């Protein structure tokens, strides 16, 4: 008579010869080591197994083929496009963080030098540190009130900051009017924070918002595909194509970052990188949507230019604005 064992997960009994529970699929062994914990984490969340290499090679060498196979039903053989994108993006942002850290240090140093710069005195009026930046584009929501303008004395503001003056008093010294709106007050507060911290961490804050923006850019890219191939595929298919294409972009950027660590990359190489993206996109469109090379070239060029000069600048502007407000 075969002996039974109880699954620790679903608590159902099965034969002791089973390595995995026939009901829930969990491994029947109750051993948990650091090695097993680490390997399970990698396997469950990043799927570093045969599927990764079966997905990576065609992604890089056969544009559009992997996405075509996935939408045609061959999904167990390959890494899920969302998982693939997540895994490569994590690597990219990890490598990119070192570049951001260096850039943040340089920007912070520059701003500290600017804020601490001594101003020569030629007359009684030149001992003022005045910044005049009109906020018409941000605060003209109400035309009944005059525009707020940064106009403050460095010595006065430094004294208020040193003595721990209340925030409204410091904002007032910067030129903020008492009847200013919430958005204007927020902008003035962020500028004050920038001044107090001498710009420290502003690039890091900008970097922290980029991953969120990428999840906005990807569906926008899929929307462009939908406009170009309205009847050729569903929006879900366009999303699959976008996941794989962005995964290719992140992989290429990872390669560039690694190379740039050891040697400076000239401008002409970056131009070749950009051209390779368009070539890859055209080839991928031709394979995935089964279109002619001429149509793929026209549509790929239109998609690239629209994305580069329309969606990307708007998204980057949004990133800068959100980063400034969150700084």
C-alpha cells in the first residue's frame, strides 16, 4: 500500500512518489534554503530559464518574429512580453542609475557654486541677488490678479532661512503675493526648496519619475500602431509588439551604457544607434503585420517621427514638471 504525504500548501494528500503536488503544483519537499529561496525568486519573477534565451535570441536577431509567434499562440516556449520588458527595464535602470548619480553630483555642484557666488558691488543697488522669472505660463489661471514674480534679496532670504522663519514669511520674501493660488504657491515652495538644498538631488528626483513615464509611453506607442494598422490586429496585439520593441530598445541602451563605462562613445555611433532603431522597427513591422517593405518603411518612419517629436517631448515635459513638484 502506497504511503501518503500531505501538501503544506493545499493540505491535500498525495502519493509520496510525487515530487510536486498534483493539486496545486507546489514542490512536496519542505526544505527551504537560501539557495532555493533565491532561485525561486529569480524563476518566479524573472523566469531566467530556457524561455529567456529562446526569447532573447530571436528578439535581437529576427525583428517582429517573436511577437508574431506569441500572438499566434506559441506562448509557453517564450517569456511573457510583460515579464521580458520588466526584467530588461530593471537591468537598464540599474545601470542608468550610476550615470544619474554622477550627473546629479555635477548639477548639484554647479547649483551650489551659483547660489554661493559672490556678486561684485558697483553701486548701492547691485548688492541685491535678484531673480526675475515671470510665471505667466503657470499662474495666469486668474487674470484678475497680477502675475507673481521671483524678486528677492539673497541676504534677507538667507537670514530668514538661518533663523528658521515660517514658510509663508520666506515665500513672501521671495515675492509671493498673499492672494496667490495653490499652484503658484507650490512652485514658489519648490524653488525655495531648490535654493535651500542648493539643487541637491534634483536629477535623482527626475530619474525616479522616468519608469512611470515609460508605462505611459508604451501604450501611446501601441496607439500609434493601432492608427497605422487599424484592421490588421487588435490593440492587445499592438501592446505585445510594443512590449517586445521597448525590450529591444532597453537592451540596446544597456549595451551602450556598458560600453560607455569603458570608453567614450562618439556622436556618430549614437547616430548609428538611432538609425538601427528605425531599421529594426521597419523590419519588425514588415514581419509582424505581414506588410510590404515600402509600407513598413513609410509607416515606421511616420511612427518614429511622431513618437520622437510629439509624444516623447510632451512626456518628458510632464516628467520635468512632476519631478519639480515632487522635489
